[in-house]
C-alpha cells in the first residue's frame, strides 16, 4: 500500500468577512506545506468556506477506509496510477457561487 497523503483544509480571511478555503499538502520533511487547490469564491461565514473546502478535499480520496494515498511507484521509480497531487476537477463553487 502506498503512503497516506497529508492533506488539510485551511480557511483564509481575504478581506473582513470574506473567507476562502485552500487545500494544502505536506510534501516531505523539508516542505511543510504546499497549496494544491483553493476556492475563488468568498463566503460570508468561516464555516461555509471550510465546508466547501472539505468537499473538495474529499475528492482526493478514492477509498474512505484508507484515506488519500500517494501513487505507487514502478520499478523504474515512475509513478503508477494517480498523479501526485491528483489534478482536481473544477469545483462547483468556482462557477456557481457555492452549494
């Protein structure tokens, strides 16, 4: 089994009362975190931005029993299966303003 990816949802206040989600990933011990996706729609409540980010984070999970996994590597060191990080499909809130 491949290693578990370290993903987290962050919420940023881009202006007073305007919140946006971002998904970050810990790449290795020297790279603390790297933004892999973020929303472009602002929410008036922190919890709404968090919920939207969590929905996007769950799109990184193929199997909820084992969580998000890094791709396998083949014998030559190349990745097999998912790319890492897996490309996200455009999130609904980017185009239609939320749920």
